[in-house]
């Protein structure tokens, strides 16, 4: 038995070592190929996610941090509900949100051609009317029923028509009286501060259809602006015809607080407005 094992060992040793060189090289190349394939797949996956996010930005606009995280995570990372602070919820304290508006305008909308001179003059009733017309919400389709109060405290009256009907609004200005503004909250009075830091008073006057809602804003330049939103139209000699509430409270606040309504106006605009509205009926 020992002679057989000795002979077998001698014969195997005569054969030499097996050719491992090619086998090792092949295995090494295969391992590198597998690693490259894995790296390429990972890069491709990241590029696909970036491409998907870019397409989503083009379709819906830039994404916030929470949205970007959900896009990167995919379906498994989708939140079960809205991110706190980004989903529907109550409006911040203060004035309510403005109602949505349309983009319809009537063909009879009066326009004052721009003719700016750079010189400032006291606000006039025609210039105030032209300014108010440019500030009305897009939901207003037609305007009419113009009247004006001239003098040192110009004011205007106009009827606003939308799909709901026609209502009357008055815009009155009181130069130098913002310092006397005061507001004390009550059952019929609410006090706000608008986005420009201007104090706002909103009052309701039950039983007075002409001044059903009064919005007053004290401007930083000393001008006090009051917007009266009625539930009826102007006196027709016998009665005040019923009307709709033509502006919401937020819309009236935005109108009364707009800095375009000021104690001074460009003289070129004043002259153009005078030519456009030469004979405004007197506001009573």
C-alpha cells in the first residue's frame, strides 16, 4: 500500500502545478465588471430620480423641501397627510382671505391714458376715480353710476357690476386726518393692521344700506381713506334701489390701503383724468 501511495505522489508531482494564472485573471476581470455594473446602475437610478424631479418642477413649479424629499423617496416615502404648515388650514389671524376673482372686463371700461409729468399736485376727484378704477378687483365686469365730491376732501361714488349683480361703493379721502384715527373693537367694529403696517377699522352700520360696511385705513402719509360698501344703490328720487355687496371686506381693505390713493397725484394724470371725466355729477 505504501509503495502505491509513493508511486502516485511521484506521478502527480511530475505533472506540475495547474495553470491558475488565467483563472485568477478571469475572476478578477469578472469581479471588476460586476462592480462597474453595480456602480452604473446606482448612477442611473440617481439620474432617473433627478430627471423625474426636474420634469415635475417643469409641470408644477419649484418644489419645497418636504415635496423634494417625497419625490426622492418615491412611493415608500410618501407622507400619509399634508406636511404641517403646507396643507389646507385656517387663515392667519386678522382680515379674512380675499375671495377668488375672475379676469373678465367689460368693453366699456373707462381708461385714463398715462401722461405722467413728474410734478405732484393735490388729489382731485377725477384723478381719484381714475385711480380707483385701476385698483378694482378683476371680478368687476362693468362700472358706472359715477359721482364725485370735489374740494379739499375728494371722494367718488361708483356702481360695480359682476355676475352676482350691481352694488354701490364710495371712496372718500381726508388729507391730514390719519393722526386722528382710532379703533376700539366692539360688536360692530373690528381692528386690523394691513400688510404695510397701516391701521384698519372695519365697522358695520345696520339699517344704513348706503354705508352698510365702512372700512377706514390710516395711511402713513397722513391721508385717511374710507371705503363705504352699500347694500343699495344711490337715491333715485324716491328710494334707494336694492343692490349687492360689491366688495368683500378684504377687497375693501386692499382698496382703502393702496398707496396709489394718496393726498398728492401726478399733474399729468390729474389733467388726463379731468379730460376723461369732465362733468362728474355731485355726490350727495
